[in-house]
C-alpha cells in the first residue's frame, strides 16, 4: 500500500466513524468541503455523504459543481442524493437537468428530489413524459409516483368465490377459464404439459405449443388477484433423434415461457431449482463416460425449474399481507424449518395413473410460502390432483382444470369428498 492509499484509508475510516451527525449546526462543514477534490473516489463520496447533512448555499454550490466535474458515477450519485436532502427550491433547475442523465439510478434520485415540489404544476409537467423513459425502472417509478401507489384496501382480496371453491372441472382449460370472472385466484401453481414428450401432450409444432401456453397464461393473468404469485414448474426437454443420421433436439421450455410471461404482465421474482437425486434421472452421460471426446458431453439432467412470478402491481407484497386479518396472517406464518436457498432437494414420486406428478413435498413448500390460509389455489393442468390434495391438507381451497377423464378419475380418489366435479357447461352455468 503506498502512502496516498494509506492516508485515504485513514481519512475514510474517520469519515465513516462520524456516523450520524445529529446536530449539524455544531459541526464545521469546511473539513468535508476540503475533501471534495481528494484523489480517492471513496473519500470524495464519503465527504459528499456527510455534507448532505448540512444546509446552505455554499454546500449546494460545491455539490452541484462536483456533480458536473467528477468523473465517478458513485460520487455523482452521492451528490444528487445529498442535494436531494437539501429540499431546496433553488435546486429545481439543477434536478431538471439531472433527469436527462444516462444513469437511471441518478434519474430516479432526481425525480425523488423533484417530487418534493409536486405541488408545483411545472415540476409535474416536467416529470410526466418520463413515463415513456427508455429505462424500465424509471418508467415504473414514475408510474407509481405519478399515477399513484394504490394504498386503499380491497375487501375482496382475501375473499374466495364459493362457486370456485374445491372444484375440479374436466375439459380444456381454455374453454373453462373464459367463464370465470377476473381476480379469482390467490396462487397459481402448475406444471404445464411437456411438449410432445408424453402421450397427453401432442402439438403440431413447438411454436403452436408455446402459443397454447401463452393463451392459457394470459387468462391466468386475468384471473390472478393483484400482486399474487404464479409458480411454473418446467424444464428443458429433449426429443430423441429419429435415427443416428439425425440429432436429438432440446427445447428450452422454461426460458421460452419466461420470455412471454414478462411481456404479458408478470414480474419475475425467483428461479427455484428442484434438484433430484442422481439415481432418479435418465442416464445420458454413459456415452461420454466411455469416449471422453469433447463436444460429445451430455450431462444427466437432475434439475427442473420452478419459476416464480408476481402479477405486476403498483402495490408491494406488504399491501397483500395487510388485506388479511391478523388472525389469518399469524396462522399462515411459515413456522419452524424452511428452505433458505433456491435449490430444493426433493425426491421425485411416481403415480400409478399419471406419468409426471408433483412430489407432495414440493407442493407443500410452494403453497406454504406463497399463499395464506383459506386462499384459493389454482392448477390449470391438474393432472393427478397433487395441488388439490396438498392445498386441502394445508387449509387452503383449490380449483383445478384437467383435460383427461382418466386423470380426473385419479383426482377423485385423492381429494376430499365434498369436492365438486363439474363439466365445462356446468361451470359456465354456475358462473352466470
Ligand atoms: C405435467 S401434467 C401435471 C401433473 C400434476 N402437476 C400432478 O401433480 O399430477 C400436465 C397435465 O396437463 C393436462 N393437460 C394438457 N392439456 C390440457 C388442456 N388443454 N387443458 C387442461 N389440462 C390439460 C394433461 O392431461 C396433464 O395431466
């Protein structure tokens, strides 16, 4: 460490040890002002931070000048933040210039500073066009600040439409969902049919398959309550080669689904990885084990994804939580051990009727982490009914759709006796 670096470190550590200055009047800001041209970026930034606690023209002048002259983005950001804390009308023209910065973080800080003067129409007029800003964070910030974070309560949020409660409908999900009114479900958890990999899923092309799923998930979006979650389990699949002259083909299903979900009004939240034990999956690595030739490497696939999305909302999840009585919220708490990483190690299970079922342990986690007691959980591709059985065991209600009569019969054997089994025309009649 050279002398300059060691001296910068010492200054930095004393600046940081100052911590919060509760009564800035008793301090002399000149010591901080003198550090604004220090060669260390970290020292300059820390000095700017401390100066944010003081008011006065000399501070404003020094920080606006530094914002213009400093080459470090970090220092510039700190300048805008400290100047914002001044809440000075004199700085309005400065912030108007700053909102044209190429750094979205700085633009948002400047918007925040200008919003202090939102009573001034000219300030609001200046901010309004930013709702078409090229950066998505800026657009979202403006949408929420100008068009309102909806703070009021929604008495229907925690409610369940009794006509959909503990119901299984046999038919094509697309024919069923059109009969249901918007905002019906609290959580949607599903595993879509695999593309042409099982007998229940034949589509003329991969494009047609993705379009089918897109149609379904658009409806799911309409039917999901504000700010609630959609969890989609899928994995890339491989279709074997017709013969040795051709290659097998791999389809990246979760990534292609992701692409349209985020366009269609879902915010991406998390990618959970379901890891299965090595022995439980198909062996693909055997050939490589023998020949060891590069380009011929094919690992065994021991994972599937659970992609977690939240229906886009100006409200934060805290708002969703506040829509429940304290009693429900407390009883829904995830007590005891819980999974703290995004890699969930769970053994797959097999079913005598269905070839691709959820392990109940997987459903349990999703339902406990993403819904409240009494919520209505929907699985559009119900299969053998694991989501229904687990939802019921966890004090939630369920709504399932499933195309195959054979699988609906399997569901019947797993769900509580009060479950209502309906046809497409029954649901149509009951929802009118
Ligand atoms: C991967 S499986 C779901 C298995 C389920 N998660 C379980 O634990 O049993 C997908 C299911 O979607 C059903 N399906 C396929 N196309 C459908 C459609 N258009 N409407 C409703 N269900 C459909 C299939 O019959 C299949 O049972």
